[in-house]
C-alpha cells in the first residue's frame, strides 16, 4: 500500500496515450512532447492595465507567458516563450 493511501482504496490508474503518428505543429516542433505534460496557469489578480499570466510545468519551469494590454483597441495579447520572445500575436476581431 502506498503512503497516505486509505485501506481498500486502490491507486488511480495511470492513463497511457498512444504516440501521435502525424502531430499537428502549430507554433514549432520544440513545443511537442511525446508524453502528456501537466501544466499550471498562474496570474496576478490585479495589475494596472494588464492581464498577464504564466504557464509552467509541475516543476515550476516557465514554458509560456501571455502578456496583454487591457486598454488596447483590439485587446491584443502576445504569447511568449520562457525567454520573452513573441511566438504569436493574438487580437480580438472588431
């Protein structure tokens, strides 16, 4: 029995996924993983004029950042890599 496991409660099954034969690459192949990756999204509740958040793996390693300006005409957002390089510009269609 695993530590912290109640008697009679089995551990949840680990889900396995078959490899994707022809993956669809949207941003770049450096962001493909051959296995499921658990990510966490974090944000600050209130920042003046911005609504930014960060995407990290379960070890706390920064993967992506989303930077935005709330008071822009098209509500622009920028998806950036961990180094701060812009990968994608997103804007709301008017």
